[in-house]
């Protein structure tokens, strides 16, 4: 047996050294260290294609630039519509603000402020969202699947690729899927135009074919999940109907006992043929806004060596 080594914080210590020393601890500290090492190996493995699934309110929380950085090492990206909507809101010039979870929600409603736990957003952003979709709907209506629709939105944005998830995916031509796009502000804007008689037809099932086809062709695959939900399941089922993933990391606060995909440990995927029984994977039970900066801080330092 290897003894536990008590963590000592040194002045001016690099984040990569801290994470490496956390490998000698127990509980969540060791899981963060394991995830950092697996993600580094996954990215450095030139045969491995990386599938990145994003759920939760990561853009309002301030994680956008880390996500954009991760996309530079991503081959397939699947997101909830909420993160893409908040990314679009910021690309159109709006911001999210530090708030207070103890705020009076009735008073916030009167002031036109929406609350996302301890983050505030002005409800007037939806006016600019409507304007964007009204002005560009003719171009967007030419798209026939969700991936190309999201690429077109990214193309239309007048921002730098390092300032927007949607712009980054368009510029780098990263396949971006959002199987539950209707369940978002973007979905509401498209529906609003359809309700006024404008025509658009999006084949949501075409993206499923594309991700499965891509998965089939790869010799080795790795999955990286922030949260779970639809993005995780969309990626996992592409593994189930092709070949299992060799690497896997999941950061979530959900529990496995309810039987939901968001809390399911990655090793459960072995029974479905989604994860390789010989693979390297770990689960980090932590708020992603804590674990993600630590993990990516380690990985980024290691990749620069």
C-alpha cells in the first residue's frame, strides 16, 4: 500500500505542481488529479479523437474562455442550447453580472433581471436576440441540420474566434451538435419566426447520423463531460452504436442512485458497450466551476512542455 502524503501549499506554487501533489491525497483531490492526467494523455494521444460534452450554465458562470480553449483540442462538440444561447448573448454585446442567490426574485422580476443562482442577466437581451434572428432568418433558413445552423450563426457573429464558442466552432470547423436546441433561447427565437409564417426545416436526426458515422471511423476515442444531460447521452450513444471510448472524464454534482445519465459513473458505460473495459476514465464529483479551472490549468501547463 502507498501511504497518503499530506498536501502542503507552498508560496508561489504552480497549479500543475499543486494538482500533481493532490494525486497523493484521497477523495475529490485525487479525482481532480486523475482527471488532469487522463485529459493530458487523451490530448497527447495522436490517435485519439476527443468528444466534448457541455451541460450546465457554464457561460454565465464565467467558464467561456476555458471552454473555447478546450475546443482547440476538440474533434466533436455537443452542447445544451442554454450555453450556446448565453454565448450568443455575449457575442451580441451583453454581459452576465455577479449577483446574489439571496436576492428578492419578485423585485428582480420588476427590474427586468433574470437570476441564474448568483449570476444576473438583464431580460432585455432577448430583444437583441430577436433582432439578430429577424435580420438573419433568411440566411439561417437555408440550413438543413443543426450543425450547419450553428455554424451559420457563428459565421454571422462580428467577434473574434477566441471570444465566442459559436465563432470558434465555425472558424475551426468543429462539428457542433445540440440535439435539444428547441429547449433554449435560440430555439424560442426560431420558433417565433416560424410562428410568424417564416419557413425553415431542420432535420435533427441528420446530426445523429453524422456523429455515429464519425465515431465508427476512429481508431481511438476519448470523452470529456462537463455535467451530463443530453450532450453526454448523445455522445455515449454514438459510442454504443460504433466502438467504445478508450478515455473518459466526467465532472458532475449529480448522483448515480437516481438512474439518470447525468449521475451515472462512466464505468456503467462498459455494460452498454460505450466505454472500453480496458479504458482509462474517472468521475469528479464537484461543481464544474471549481474542478474545471484546476484540471485545465494543469493540462495547459503540461501541453506547453
